[in-house]
C-alpha cells in the first residue's frame, strides 16, 4: 500500500463540533447500563452490610473507595484488577491526606484550614492531572481523586476519625476490585472481543474509502489508533504469549494486514510478529516531562486554577473553598481544548444549579439509614451513566452525591446552597480564564512538539532498519513507539484547530504529511519480510529530513 500519493483534499482539517451540540447533545458512546450498575453495587453491597451492623455514618464513607471501580473498565480482566487496585491506592492516599487536614481544622481555624486544604487539593490535582493526561488514561480522569480528598476533609472536620475514614475507604476499594471482575464469570474474553470488534469496524471504514479512491487521513488514524488500542488490550490479556493461535489474535492480525493492504497470497510476510503493547507507564510519564507537552500544560493550568479559585473563596470567607477547587478541576479534567472546556464550565454551573435544587429537596426530606444508602446508590448509578455522555447531566447527580457523602444533611440550607453556587461560579470562571491566559499558545507548542516526536522516532526507526529486519525486538519497540506518537500527533492537531483554526489551517498540510510519513513507514515494516532489511531506507530518511528542515 502506498499512500504517498494522497490528494491533499483527502487530508482536510477536522470539523469542529458545534457548541450547541456540545451543550445539549450526548457523546455517541452507547448507554453504560452494566457499568453504572456495577458502580452502584460496588458502593451499595458493602455499605448495606456496614449499615446492618449499626454503623450508618461509616456506611457512606465506603463511597470514597468505591469510585475505584470507574477505572480500568475497558481493560482485560488479567490487568483490570491491578488498574482498579492502583486507582484504589490513589483514593486511599487522597482520603488519608484530606482526613489528616480535616482533623486539624479546629486548631488551624477556618481560614488556616481553608488555605491548607486548598494547597492539598491543588497538589492532588497537579499530580493526578499530569499522570492521567501523560498516560492517556482517559475518562473519568483526575476529578474523583480531588473530590475524595475534599469529602474526606469535610468528614474529618465533622468529627470522623482518620482511621475510620481510611478503613472504610479501603473497604470500598476492596469492593471495587471484586465487583469489577464479576463480568468475567459471563465472558472472560469480553474486553478483548470488544476491542477487536471496534478495530475491525474502523479498518473496514478506512479500507472502503481507500478502495473508492478517497482515503482519508482521519480515517487512517482512526483505524491505526483502534488497532493500537486493540493490541494493547490483547497484550493485557496475555494472548500473544499464552494463546498466539487464538481466534482473537488471528482476527486482529488479519485486520491489521487488511489495514496495511497485505494480500493473503504473500506468505513470506504473513509470519510477521504481532505488534507490541503500549509503552510502559514510566515511559509515558517521562516522555511528557517538558512544558511543551499537553500533560505538562494541563497540570500547570490545573494547579494555577485550583490555587486561584480556592484562594478567592478563602478571601471571600466562603465555607467550602474546596468546592471552587473541585469545579476548576472538573472543567480542566484531561486537558480539554477551549471549546470543550468552556462548554464544560457551563455544564458545571448549570448542572450545579439543578443539583443544588435536588439537594435542597433531599435536605428537607432528611433521608437516613437504608433510604440514604439506596439514594446514594441511585446517584452513583446515574452519575456513571451520564459522566461520559454529557457532563452537564452528570453534574446534576454529582452535586447532591458529593454533598450527601460529605454529611451536609442537617442545619440551615440557604447559606450553604448560596455559597456552593458562588464557589462553583468562581471555579468555572477561573478555569476558563486559565485556558486562555496560562500558556495561551500551548496548542502551538504541543502540535510542534508532537510532530517533532513523530519525526524523531521515525528517524530512529529508519536508522535501525538499515541494519536490523522489521521483526527484531529493537525494531518492534520503535514501531510501537511510532504508533503511540502518531496517535498523540493526531490528537494535538485536532485540539490546535479547535483553539486556533486560522493558524492550524496554515500548518495542516505539513501536519498531515508528517502523519502520512509515519503511517507509510509502519506500513513498509509490515510489507517487508520479517528477516529481510527494508528496501530503500534512504528515500524514507530523505522524507523525514525534508519535514525537519527549518520552516
């Protein structure tokens, strides 16, 4: 397959989403009924047991660890429990930190406790935002870690001891690990089958366009990214090592060959080794340790927004500066572009208004015991059902959920509701401002940095291919890294166009050409017999050098 003759018309700039669609529409991800049900059961089952032993207050604390089940949902079961457990360790750390600060609130005073609480939440936001974006962990991102730290602070300030908070959070983590694995009883290979099916659909769409003479750079990327994700899932399951001849592996290999354009009549290249899994977590984290990366910019903006929003709330004497921090973090979660971030801010404010109304009604009803646990289960179910589809709707349920878990029932209602609304508005405005003021041209830096990463890895791969066949371990690692960089390159292009369409439109021909070179190089590796050297590496090197020349 040679895509070097692609017509530029087949490489158009991405179409930005309409603001109205972002505001009122839903992401086409399908309904997450089973996932939402597991989320509710993860909290509900241990909470009901704790309640039955006569510990009503402790029952709600389980929710802090139960959020762990939201992570690792698409991972193979062999890896899923580890991801959920790792997230659980993060929630335990956040809960312990918040509890220790909350326990000293009486000593520090409201202002002092507020300042230290904002500082702690800002650190949690800084670390989790960088890790989530650098590793491309995807939704739900960093938000729940900050939420758990804030809620634990309020619980401890209300008199709940630190060991109790940490202990019952750990119970929620344990429940998350167990419940997250229950679908395995029905189909132990479901995640791998789902990932392969998604890759097949993406490849078929691209191949149909290619046959029609209208290959699209966006569709080529979508197919390549889907294959990359599917291979990672298959590797997570251990299939290439344990069951290399399984139907799942053979199906994915066939799809990859179809993507490249390899004929079944070419037996000398049908024995190519399967692609490697994603780069390690350490490699992904170290890769982004530069201010030019999207992960670093997101972490910087999140830290600044959290400190400023929380600081303003402290200066205004509001009761929950953490609420402003939580809002800022939610808006900046996973580093959105300005369009998505602004819409998310509107979702946060609008959803909070409705959520506070719901909370006011619940406050008047004063649910307790079994009714309160069932209500929290329902709110967790609805939160997870909508968190990927529409943030605004999810926030409607997140707001009363956070307040109820934090023990906000009882006492006056008007002032707390007013303050939560002010804090939410402060957090949303600061977060939007952060996207425009802090490193305002971050999208330019990120685009150029990702392009340079693609070219650097491509150049290393070509040099290695001069002396080593495509199937050698060193070559396979570089092929894996190049695919990972190509995904980042595409994402940076989409984000840059949304942030600054005119500038990105001028950069797009070069950006698309870099992507084409990268994918053509990977295709050439597949088309070369495993034990032979690649043909004409000089031509590939010239193409890379041409793109690295000063503009």
